[in-house]
C-alpha cells in the first residue's frame, strides 16, 4: 500500500501544477523566503513556461505536461503538490496526487461538488498524505485579529455580516467562458463565505442566491447576491461580481459594536479595520504580507512535523456545499435548506504568518483576470 512521503528535516520539494496567473504572481515568488520549501517541478500544458520559469527560479529542474502526470507521480522529484488548475479539473489530479502519497496544497474552491470533495478527502485518508485547502487568510494578521475581537466578546452577541467583493474580468479570460463553476460565486464567493463561517464559528442552515447577467460576454450570472441564515438568529449577506470595479470589504455587527475591514480579501493585504464600540471609533492597520509564502510555510511545517493542517479537506468541503446550494437556488429561485453541521476546528491566532511581501514578477504566458486568458 502506498503511504505518504516523509520529509525528515530540510525542505519540502514542491511541484506547481498549473503555471497560470495565480502560481506565477503569488506562489512562486514567495517560496524562497519560507525557509522550508522549494519548487523543483512544473506541470503545465505549455513547455515554454517550464523553460522560462526554470531560468527565473533555478531550483526548478523538472517539467511535465498534464499527459505525463502519471509519470511525474512515479518519479521521485517532489514531496508535495500545489494544485492551481481550473476548479473543474481539481478532483482527478487531486485524487491521483494523494493516492500516490504526495502531500497536497489545493486551491479553492476545493472541487465542484460535495461528492468530489469527499473523494479527495478519502484519498488523503487512504495514504496519510497531508491535504490543505489554500485559505491564505487563515494566516493573515488582520483576519486573525478580527477573529480575536469577535471571540473576545468585544462586539457583543453577533447579529449579522455583510460583504462586497468585485473585480473586472475580461471576456477573453477562461473564467468568462466555463459556466457557473468558473463564475464569480465559486471563484470569489469562498472569501466571504469562509470569512463569515470563521467569524461566526458556525455553519449556515439556509442559503438563498439571486443573480443578474449584465454582459453577454458571460454565459452565467456575473453579479450574484447571497443570503445565508445561521442558528442563534444570525444572518449573512454578500455580493460578488465580475463586472464591478475592484472592491473587497466586510462588516460584522454585534449588539455592542461592529468591525469593518477594507480591504478584506486581496493580496498582499494591508488590511485596515474600523471598530465602533458604544459609538467610539478606533482604527487599526496591518502590514502587507506575503500571504502565499505564509500559507506554504505553514503547510510545509505540517508535512515535516506530521501535524494536520487546520484549513483541511473538511473546511473546503463545507464551503463547496454552500456553493452547490447557491447554484440550486439560482436555478429554482428558492432558498435551499442545509443539514446542520458542526465543525470542531477553526483558525487560531497562533497560525499567523508575517513574511514580508514580495515583488510582483513579470508574467510568462499568463494574464491577470482583467487582461484575459
């Protein structure tokens, strides 16, 4: 039986699977200063990307196409994989990776159905390979400080949460051409969904979604509003959009006070909070950090030490079940009930990472969402 790769000290060797915008902009530039991680391999559909990236990052010694993925898994060239392909491609590559005993840092959303998430979790349990879903904000100083304030009771009993998150996405970008699961709700929705689940420390019991299509270049609703009900008479609402100017914020409101964060979700952060308690306002700013380097450092520590990461497969699955419910609600125009679910593990302050931000590199055969590809 295949078992998980062991890394005794030293650095965890990573293969980056999917050499697009997010990998090039965020992950690759931050690997070196983690101190415990190194990228040795690129898997991409474009051979020239491997050649050019290897020139920029000399630790990259191996390149494979997607058709050669089974060959990659058999070769001893990596201990772990960072998987950043489109959402609908996750499950098969993720299951293969974990069943081969390689540890997996998986971009969100984890998959495009709850069943797919469960297949990925089962593959991790089968071999013992570590599985973490890439919730970079679980290590971000401002996010964790907001969590501290809520847990302390400073805001009183929490009543509601709201959030806005928008960006302009080119009609030439793959996100504009592949239906709901490439659209704004699965692409951007995990940020407010995960934020409110973390801040409330609970799972929703009902989801309602409504959307509009503002431009024929999209084959789905490009602007979507979602409302979620929680127990203890709490409610959360957010809007995500591919056709609005860049914006990311959230507000959480309790009976004694509120906390407003702007920005809230973007890279490299620079989160700023406005807190109001009994009508007295205070402000707190947080330094920008290398969020991808921070989450990679944390995951590598888990691999080396044999500890289980906090944003695990269950965390990813719980966001996906909300995305699935929202898709159903968009189709029917009706709210969708969710079975009660209790997650016992949440982010904690000790997970904080404060690596300095990195300089954005020149992209090789990739474009940010507003520019296409």
